[in-house]
C-alpha cells in the first residue's frame, strides 16, 4: 500500500481497521497508541506509521481524530471492524499443527543427594527452593546433536512422518556442539533428511517457542508443509560444578515436535519478546568465563513477570479466559516460579504440567519435554487448549496457544 492511498487517524478509541470492499486492503488504522500496537501496523508504509506515531498533534493539525472518521470512511465505501487490542490477524487460512512429539533424556541420573556428597548443599534445600529432585547428565557420546537426533526420530515416528518429507529444521539451543556447522545441519545428516534449510536458534530457554513461531509463520505463509522444531541442550557443559548456586538447577535433554500445514489450528498464535538491556543477570560470558552466571533473585522475579505477561497476552490475543485453558506448560526452571505464574494467571494447579522435578532446567528443551510427557501419558487430548509459556536468558520470553489436534 502506498502513502498516497492511505490515511492515518489518531483516536482515543480501541484499535479499528477499515477495509475497502473492493481491494480488501487495510486502508486506515485508528489508534491512540500506535507504538504499543506496532506489530499490528504491519500494513503501513513508514510515512503512515510516522503519522500515527505523531499522535494527537498530527490529528488536530490535519483536522482528523476520533471515531467520527470511521463513519467518514464508511460513507466513502469502506467497511470497518474492531480488532482485539493485541490480536495479530493471520494473513492466510493455513495453520500449522503439531502431529508428533518425541524426547530424549540421557541415562545418567544425578540425584540431589549425589550433588550433596561433593557440594555444600542438601536434598532438602534443592527440593524446597526449586522442586528439583534429579537431573540427567549427558555422557561422552551424548552430544547435543545426538540427543536431538534421537528425540527427532521419536517425534517423526509418533507423527508417522518420513524424515525425507521435512521441509525445514530448526534446533533451538545455547549449547551447540560446534560454533559451526550448526546442530541443525548435523541433525539433517543424522536424520537423512533432504537438503532443506536447517539452522540453530539462540534464545536461551525461549528458543523452542521462538522456533515454533518461525515454523508456524513459514507454514502459514504456504511456503512449506512440514517442519521439525527441536529444543536440545547439554547445559552440564556450561556449569561450574563447584558453584552450588547454579549447578544444582540445570540438566541435559532434547525434545522435538513435527509441525504440518492444516486447515484448522493447531497453533493459534505465538508471540516472542526480548529485552537485552541487562544481559549480565543471566549469561555465559565466554570472553571471561565459560560458565553460566546468574543473579538468582533477579532471574526469579523476571521469570514470574515474563511468564505472566506472556500468558496474559495469549489470553487476550485469543479472546479466551484462563478457565478455558486445559493445560499450562510453562518453562521448567523452578517449581516456585511455575506455581507463582499459575496463581497469577488464575490457572488451577491441576492443569499445570510439571516435569522440572525429573530433569531440572533443560533450557530450550524444557517446554517440548513437558509437552511430550503430557501427550505421552494421555493428559493432553484432542481439542484441548494448551498454553505454552517461556522465559529465558536475554531476557527472552514468549507465549503460544495451541488447540491439540
Ligand atoms: N544449597 C544450599 N544453599 C544454597 C544453594 C544450594 N544449592 N544455593 C544458594 N544457597 C544459599 C545462598 O548461598 C544463600 O545463603 P546465605 O543466606 O547464607 O547467603 C541462601 O541459600 C539464599 O540464597 P538466595 O540466592 O538468596 O536464594 P533465593 O531465594 O534467591 O533462591 C534460587 C535461589 C533457588 C536459585 C532462586 O533464586 C531461583 O530459582 N532463581 C531462578 C533461577 C532460574 O530459574 N534460572 C534459570 C532460569 S532462565 C534459564 O533457564 C536460562
């Protein structure tokens, strides 16, 4: 759309779009806070967006503003409709749908008591403060790519999809085996997939959700039909095993989902966020140290806030209440964070999938691991609304809503 045929208005009213009956293009967005709804203003030229962003000054200068202008547009042949404030319209009627999940956890179990035999910690402290009972630690042959390959083969098997039918491979990881080639490229070869696009994605514990968002977008655009999204981590390699404040919290593992294009959702929406203004709170500063560094208290507070914000955003974007969510699958970092998030979102604790006790925090693998567990044990059933929420280093955070099909 060019600036020539576009008119922008400022208004106190909720977001309203005007669509031409003939062109079906959005012709105007009436919005009091265009910055806030920037992602809804995707149709605007930069000039038009700047006009909106200029706010009431622009509006009064140009003698426009308020809902009256919607009427004006209606008189000139446009149809108007109200949008939920943060709903992103889907550009096509193609959806993505998860048709198979799979996971892999290393065989080596390290209990809290085992850690307490070499560290000044205790099973009671770790359980009370985190809900973690044990973690899995990768052995020498268990690389990130190898774990990803086993989890992916299981997901493909459960989906009934041949590796040759995959159109895109995304591996979310902050613990790749090599700087390059990517873990995803190594995975492509291990699976015997075609020479399709394969890349790693770094968004810490939100990596899987970011991957889901990208794969969903690619499928919805009609560009591809089948995508493999994997979360795989060997967090044990980032840990200082003498630092009790971090090493008790993490574990290794991988999990994968197979997404295919579908006429109905499936994935209803996924939203990603990042704020890199305070990177030292949770990081691995490879210049100075190869170990994970964390300000536990600050991470705890942000994690609750990020998960709740992502959850609220999903409820609003999909126009549903917390009561209609069947399952909440949050990032598995700490039971107290999970419980606080569920409480603040008013989601009953019986609806919350918790696996952090079994494998500790596996970063990008944590949400697909929990999803696979809940699908495998029959909790998540056809038609269920599943809310996925992540938060991680960056900070990054994301929410997704799925109708299980
Ligand atoms: N065993 C025994 N004592 C411990 C241990 C341990 N493993 N670790 C810390 N302590 C001690 C501290 O030294 C401190 O002792 P002091 O009072 O004598 O100084 C005391 O316990 C309290 O420590 P805090 O760090 O203040 O305790 P806090 O209430 O913040 O809980 C915890 C610590 C559990 C780590 C919490 O901050 C937390 O869970 N934060 C979030 C961590 C997380 O989830 N990180 C990753 C998420 S994002 C991602 O995955 C990338």
